[in-house]
C-alpha cells in the first residue's frame, strides 16, 4: 500500500508542477507562436523600399526603362512619375515600391 500511495503522491506533485509551469510560461509561448503565425507574408524584395541608389543606364524597355545600382546589385527600375523629366545617369534615387523584380524610384530628396 505504501508504493501505491507514494505513486499517487508523485503524480499529484507532478500535476501541480506542470500546472504552474503551464500557467506561467505556457500562455506566453502560445502568444508568441500565435503572433508569428498571424504575421502577414512579406514580399521577397520588400527590404529594398527606402534604399537609395544611382541610375547607371537607360534601357529601351517600356516596363523598366532604367537600371539602378543599389549596393553591388543592379536592378531594373522605373520612375514613379515623369513630372520632373527623365532621370539622368548618375542621379541619386530612392526606392518607393517593389513589383516583382522591378523597382519604382523617385529622385532622392536633397541630392
């Protein structure tokens, strides 16, 4: 009978310890995983928005008439508006949007 009562006592103690661990840590972990699961998917090249670069080439392409260098990479780009005239080679630009592999750029303020 001592073995059964010892086993029952151990089960109760383990249950109480598990309950307190679940109450203190469990809800925090559930919230972390829930927030991670509900995060919206990001576009692959979204990190480029806000980056600055330089126009390096004009191309005869209606969808992406510019080549822009950002860091060590060259990207296809288009100007967001043609109001200020065409962007010249060497002009500093800032990325405002990304659509697939084509960047939308505007002249950089203060450049």
